[in-house]
């Protein structure tokens, strides 16, 4: 995989901004977890879920997946887990 296969800096900024917005929307909405006794970090949750779902960090995804990533983040906000 070459660097040209990765998301452009512009698209990466768009996705990061979207992750931040989703984290704000999820604040206080994630169910409690025994692994996070002081509360869950919604921003990290979104980033980790994106990486888990797509198999790599959002920055390592191709530009063609920007709309898919945004759609998935919307789904995460609607389905907090």
C-alpha cells in the first residue's frame, strides 16, 4: 500500500471533524462499561469503531471511502453501544 492510497489531508480533516462532532453528540449516551469505571470517552469510541469496522485508521483509508465512513459514524451516533 502506497501513501497515495491514503486519504488526502483535506479529507482526513473532514473525517476528524466529523469524529469530533459525533463524540460531542455521544457524550453521556454510551452505556456504562466495567472497563471504563470513570466513564467512556466518546471520541475514542468513534475512532476505535471506525478502525475496527474498516480494518485501519481513517487516515489510512482511500478517499473513495469518505462517504462510507461518514455514513458509519452517523450510524454509531444513532446506535450508541
